[in-house]
C-alpha cells in the first residue's frame, strides 16, 4: 500500500488544504473545486441513499484493509439502489471523519477502494467533506437514475414467489474466519468456500447484474410490479421488511434456504444463512411466472418460499415460527 | 425540550428499529420506509453538496442546543448550494452518529432543527442512516436544482467588483460571547449586536434571498456570468478561493470591510471580520454595472474591492499583503 514516504505522513501534518488537494486525483471536477458538484439532468427520476460505516461498528482494522473499506462503503450503498431498481449509478459524495493522527496512506487506501468500486459499478466521485474526529467513519450518499421497475418493499402480493439472487451467510462466515471464531476452529472447510466467504465479507458485490436480468426477463404478461429489498441486515430481516411493508405472511421452505453448495449442515449454519447479515443479495417477491423466468437466467438464485394473505410474519412451511437467534442480531445501536 | 418521559430514554434502550420508527414523523415517505428515497425528475440540472458537523470540532454542548445543531447542519449545506446558484432545494439526507448512551431527546431536538430549517428554506427530509459511535456527528447531503446563473469560483474576471451579501465576523463574535472569551470581558457591546452575533453563530441563514435578488437584478447587458463562494471558512479564505480558481488578484479597500454597523474598531475586530469564519454570506465577483444593481436591492451588501489581472492573491488597496492572523484559522484537521 505504501507507495512513497509521504504515505506515512499524518493528516494533521498535511492540513485540510493539502488533504483536499491530494483527493483531487480521485475526482474529475466536483465539490472540491467548487462549493457543490453538478449532476447534469438525465430527464429521469432519481433515487438517493445514504449509508454510514463506523469503525468498530461496521468495520475494523482486524478484518479490513483501507482499500476494502472504501470498496465496501460504495458497494453497500449501491446495493440499496439495486433493491430500488436503479438503472445507472450517477455518482457519490463521501463524508470522511478520521483522527488527526491518521496516516495519509489510510485515506489514500479508502479513496482507492472507492474509485475501484466506482470504476466497476459506474458513477463518479462528486465530492464530499472531511473532518477530524475521534473515530474513523464514512458517510456515503449515492445517486442513480430509476429504471422501469417499481421495486418498493410494499409491492409484494399474496401468491408471489419469494426469490433470492444468491446464497446467504457467506459474509458472516468470512467474518468468523477473519476473527478466528472458535466455532470454526475444529472444522475442515473447503478452501474455495473459505475464499468466497472472505471475499463476500471484504469486497461484496451489489446485485446489479441480478437486477438487470430481473428487468430483462420480465414476461410481457406480468406488470412492472415486484417487491424487493437487499439482505444487508440478513435474509430473515429482509423478508420481515417485505412482510411488514406489504402486509403479507411469508412461508419459507427449510430445504430451500439459499446456501452455498459447499455450506455445512447444522442449526448454526442455518442461522448464519438466515441472520448472518451483510449479504447484499436481492430478496424479491414477484409473480410465479416471472420468478421462474428470473431463476432460469440466474443460476445462483433460489425460490425460497412464497407470500400468502396474513399478518406480517415469516413462518416455516410446517407453520412454525422462525425463531431469531439472539446472538446473531446485527446491532447498529 | 423534554416533552415526555420517553425523551430521557437512551438510544441503546430504544434500539435501531424504534429509533427509525420515531424518526418517521420527520419525513413523508423516504428511505426509512424503503431502501432508497425518490427524487422525481425536475428536468433540470442538479447540484449536490455534503458537509459534516462533528462534536467538539464544529459544535459543542457549551454553545449549541440540539435544535440549533440540526438547523445549522442544514443551513451550512444550503449555503454552499446558494453559492452555486441553486433554484429550489429538493431535499436532504442525514447521516447521524451518536453514542449509544445519548438521550433520545438529543436526536429528537436535532431532527426538529432539521425540519425547522427545511420548512424555512424548502426541501424535504429524504432519508438517511444512523449508527452508534464514540462522538456525535452529522453528515448532511443536500440536493437542489440549478438556476440560470453559473456561479463557479473560477468565473471572476479582471475589472469585476467584489461584493459581499452581508456583514462578516458576527458568528465569531457570537462564539466568543457564548464561550465568555476574555477578550470581550471588559467591553460594553450594544445588546442588539450581541443578540445578532449569537443568532449568527447558532442559527445562521443561508443567503438564498441575496441569490434571488442577484438573479433578479441582472442588467440585460450582462451575461449570466459571475463568480461566487460562501464565506463559511471566513471572508479572506473565500476571496482567496475566488482568486485561486479565477487566477486573479483581489484588491480590498480597508475602509470598506463588510462589518455590522455597531461593530467596534480595532485590529482584532478587523481580524474577526476577515477570518472569523462561519459567516455564510455570498462573496461575489461580477461586472460593476451588475454589482451596483445588486447593492441597490440588498441594503446590507457591500462592495469591498475589485479584481485585477495578476497572480492569485488578496492585497489591500495600498498594495500591502493582507496578513493572516495565525490564531484565527479554522482547523478541520
């Protein structure tokens, strides 16, 4: 990461002007050169989202290098836009707080990760702000254009199939591996699973590809109506959101949990799949004919259950309530 | 501020869901109910800005109550949009970090201030994010439509007049009063000046009205060309920004410093006017005929100098360099 000696220099030694000057290389023309940044009219509705990553809450030096933190900050925001049917990512603003004693190399690494993610998913760095503070944090706002699909959480209907765009629990496994979780100590896991899990945790990929296919495969007989959210707070939490906003009951088939093909069996593993969190897959409720078409074009997708009339809750297909594991809940407060 | 007993409750007792639930009253329909918020197409170019306020860097319990912090967070962001020629404020997103032990009343107060500011200046609360962290901070992103005026920092030209929309130094005086600055101890200041100074510090008003008049009074012979920035980092800093971006020298008339009519005389007071910071007035470089028209419609505005060919610097009209007071510089790092 350290390309030059000046990478070791601390932010307080650089001062705000020099920090902003060094950040210019990451943006074309934006807020750093002026009071605001311009978004040229696209004649389309826009969708906007703000998400924060705080050190020791959402990331830690133990599990992520700066370049991953920057990547993840962008990816998790774009994931929310994907769950709202984004067409094109226009750009992001970045609010960065760091202690004055932070090395410039940390900031440089974070912005390199931000740029990598934008180069991969689209959009440009529009600007932002930086300030000293006791604890590192990133506040990212992403703006994109809305596509033809109205992907509200409240759009689910009884009779819909519930489909996920990919496997769940990988990020939680990755975190466990990075933190040498005692639970994993005696287990022999396939190398490919371990590598994918760590990747899923450090450099998640928002489900833009799955969204594009969802739009492309829509049968002409189906209206532009589907409900979706991303599984950033876990699969179960995502399904509960859909149920609550759409006033439906979700019935989940236990044998159809969206797990990786090398995923071990056992209640802890089911729990990581359901509640591990930070999965950034799409959880979509849509008409059966469209669900089938989407599954065909997306090999890792899975129909995990369906929606029916009833109070907002998530149950197994045998009628039992899906109990939440108290240890898995991801606490923002 | 405390309307009910539950105001004393701490964020960690409420948990994230209940916090978000309580925040719903401040927004129509936005990101809290879905993954993102929608901005309906205005068919216009947009301008966007992100600014942060960090506790003990930009605000402190000693000088601001929560409602003022919320107001100021919005006002300082809108000030940047004003300096870019905003036409209509569309909305804001709010990223809030606070320790888990923070009282709900603090968050409620901040959001009340945010709503007050939006009700006053326009725009709606689109959504945001909240997280626990060691230190309170607010990251605000404001989006607005761009009006007819291209207000870039780089648009100043030799021959332009340099005009400020209002007096400078009031916010710095307000801070001094709130912190019982020893320098002010033996001075008898007019009550009206003290009140205005404290207001300027706690609940600043972005110069939207001045911008509207600037657009309205443009002589038909002048093109839509003017340079502007806001004086959030101080008057001298603002002029330096214009000089640097526009590659001009600014000549300032010392007898024309934009001071309040009750402002005392003396080098410290000049220094507060030039470098006190957090003034949120417009500093505009524009053709003399337009400058005169603007001054006529805006009683508190003042022509403080002019632009000429030369290296980017700010000098007094006698040719002397304007020296920066080392104690006044506002340090973000």
